[in-house]
């Protein structure tokens, strides 16, 4: 059980390619189910690490990287599949935020600042949940009409707002210390 959280985080990384392939061959429901399973590993890796007292720096790093690889890879792939300008702008904003927060966390680690600052805050967790939910719905969007897609874009836009709000919270907490 000690290594299961890290295995789940690693699995999230390895599932990216099959999800992208399933989207390429138009197995939309299969891709959505595999993405949903992959997203759930994000919850369970942290839960199991805390439950079995197996939290580690490697696990925290794997969790962060796995989320970023899963989200950015799928968003970029979906930009090309869906060919929608608004979705492209949202994707750019999400990826830009991920680059900023990753760079900021790297800066904090290099300068031996308080490691509590680099842990996900509640807004970051809400952002991740909204992103995973939105991407799941976007994967399914070819099966529905334009109204559905517009609704999902609004949901993803909300995740962008949470995303940048959580980024501001990170910076403000850092400035306080």
C-alpha cells in the first residue's frame, strides 16, 4: 500500500496516450470513461497517501506533474480536434497559469522557502475538479449539440477564474511570509 499513491499518479501520466488515441479514432465514450478513471486517480492518490501515512516529496511531485501532463495534453489535443477559437483561448490561459505556478513553486523550492506554500490550496483543488469535469464533458461534446458545447465552455471558463484566483492566493501567501 505504501507505493500505491505513486503508482496511481504514474498511471495518470501513462493513460494520456490511450485517451488521445481513443479520441483520434472517435471512440469518444471510451476516451471519456478512461479520462474519468484517470481523473479519479488524482483524488485517490492523495487520499491513500494520507490514510497510509505514505506522503512523500516524490509523491507530491508526481501528483503535480501528472495533473499538468493530463490536463495540458488533453486540452492541446482537443484544440486541434474541436477547432474552436474560444476554446483555444481558454486552453492558452490554463496552460499559461500552469507554467506560472510551476515556475513559482520551483522558485520557492530553490530558495528553501516554506514547503507549505507550494501545496495546493482549496481554490487550486476546486480548479482541478472543475477542469477535470469540464474536460470530461468536452470529450463528450461531439455527441451533443452546440448548446451543450457552449455550456461546457462556460464551465471551463469558471475553472479559469478559480485557476487565476488560486494563483493570486499563492502569491499573496508568499508575500505574507
